[in-house]
């Protein structure tokens, strides 16, 4: 069997921290006509590198198989996320003097959810997005978009035609990049001498602390601490000069990078403070990761106990949301439509499809009123507040609401 090596530092990868069984690709939603067809399941085994402490998966499907013209994630279907993106744009404009003479490039620009807020202020933008379906939506909004993966080769080509950036945004993309070194080397190439890069990613510290194992799926090749990302970017002539903790996606980091010879951006104390916080949380102690697997198994037991009892009591249980994370959870726990009748989702593309592996149907939220479920399990728990507002009407018939992570718990409006 091929020797496993860390995708960041090439150290032998020998410590498995969790075995989530065999799982389908988390965004491989199934069309009705394909329900009887073969489905690909891959090992969902989580490793930690003992040298750089990058948590990671092996690559079973290449990014072009995942982020294709059928990719089912559209960033603009969450008001919470759109507000976060608009706030980011306004903060960058004010903090770094981004203006009409600047250039903003977003890596993995999806459907233009972020760049639209710069473009509205006549700031030149360029999106780079490999999934043609979401890129088409961005271009329909007037966002110039290259439909391709980003890396050194793309960077060299676009920088030759003058596309260097004053601001590079790379939000929730780093986890999707199998070749981290090629990606970061590309950032170095297209960054203007005094430019700024911001990278946002779910923080490994929260994944471990709040048991967010459902965010582990094959399109997330890596799971980051500041420690690991800092090693990665410093290998490519960039430096982390600031870092912020964000509430998004269960708790993320936003790191600020510049060229390592850019003396106009001194490193703030936030960087070392956060590294210390990670050390105190045991992120560089292998014992921390062994407990993680035990927590995952207990979460599965609690959710199954709840559902077994609910079904024995004749309760109608549905899901809300058809997120990628929900597919890891449901496949790992073996939860199919014998426990959850169906789920609903506001993304039109997903309605009428079925969840991969479990074949739970995805419907429009409009059916809730007629179906009158007894329990609704909110699968995208990271949008709990926004979703509870939308389903508050279900309280009229005594419906109760739950989230599955960090462990099954009832939530209230
Ligand atoms: O990294 C990724 C994260 C950032 O987003 C991508 N790989 C894919 C995606 O993961 P996810 O699908 O688990 O993300 P979300 O954003 O938690 O998924 C939310 C799902 O819930 C979407 O399918 C939309 C749906 N939704 C809804 O139906 N009604 C969301 C909200 C807020 C709603 O009100």
C-alpha cells in the first residue's frame, strides 16, 4: 500500500485520529433517476501529522471530480453568510484603503457572494472559481470570473497580464486544496508588494472542542490550526501579521498575510496569543486527538438513542438543511429515512434530490406547514439562529427543534 505522507510537510502520516467508516462524497446529491445506481463510498479516515500537526484526509477523489459543473454549494443562500461577507468587504476597504485604483482577487469566488460588495463600489475585482455552475451565476452578476483551479500555473499566467492583487481573499477554500504548497506559492506570485491576503478557515481548535466531526468530509482535505497554516505560508515567503477569531462555520480564523519583507505591516500580539491558546488546548499533543474519537462515538450513540425512542413513540422527525456536513453525520450514524422522513433546503438545486448514501429526500421548506413534524433536526447547526427564525411557525403545533453537534440538544426560539 502507498506510504502516506503529510500533504504539507511530507512527514510519514501514521496517526489515525478517527475512523468515520466509508462515506460518499458529501456534495454528491442524487437525482431520482439514479437512486438505483452504484454509489462510490470512500474511507473517511482522519490523520494527524506528528511533525506539523496538520489534520488531514487522504485524497480519494481529485478536486476536478468534486468541484465540477454539478457542484451543489451556493454561498448566497444564507443571509448570515452574506452579511458576514458584506461586513468583510467594508472592513477591508476601510482598513487597507482599497479603492477604485485597487484590484481584489477572490480564490474560490463561488457565485459572487463576496466580490459583489467590492464591485458595487466600482472596485476592480476578479473571481477564480473552478465550478462552472456557480461561476456562471457570478458572471451573470457582472463579476469577471476565471473558471479554473488556482495554483502556481494560474498565478503566473494572470500576473503576466497585470492581474496582481492589492487584496486577495481566500475564504473557506484552503481546506479544499490538496496541494497546499502549490496554492500558497500562487498567492505569493499574484500579491502586489504591499498587498494583503486574508484567509478564513474553520479553526481546528473549535472542531476538537465542540466535536464538529461532521465538518470532516472528502472535499475538506485538511483541517487547520494557526500553527500549521503559519508553517505553510512562511515556507513561501509570506508572513502572518494578524489573526482574528470569527463565529462563522462553528468558529473560524481569519489570518492576515503579506510578503515577509513588507515592513509596513508589523506582526501583532494576536498571533502569538492565538498560538498559545492552541497549545493550551493541546493541539500539539497527540492525546488530545485520541479523546476526539471517543467523543465522536458518544455523539453517535446519543443521536441514535434519541431517534430510536422518538420513532418508538411514533414521532414524525424531519431534517432542516441538506448541508455537506449533514451527510458525514447521517452516513456515519447510519441514519436513513427510517429515522428521518425527509429534509428540506432553500437551495432550489438541491430540492427534489436525495442525500448521498442515505437517500433521504430533500424537499422545499414549504412542505413543513402541511407535514407538521413533531421534531426538526437542524443539520447546518452553524446557521441555527437564522433557521430557527424561519421555522418558528412550527411551534404552533408543538414542534420541537434540535441540533446534533456538539451533541444532540434541544434548541429554543
Ligand atoms: O466548506 C464548505 C462550507 C463552508 O460550506 C463547503 N465545502 C460546502 C459547504 O458546507 P455545508 O454544505 O456543510 O455548508 P453550510 O453553509 O452549513 O450548508 C447550509 C445548507 O443549509 C445549505 O444547503 C443551505 C441550507 N440552508 C437552508 O436551507 N436554509 C441554509 C440556511 C441558512 C437556511 O436558512
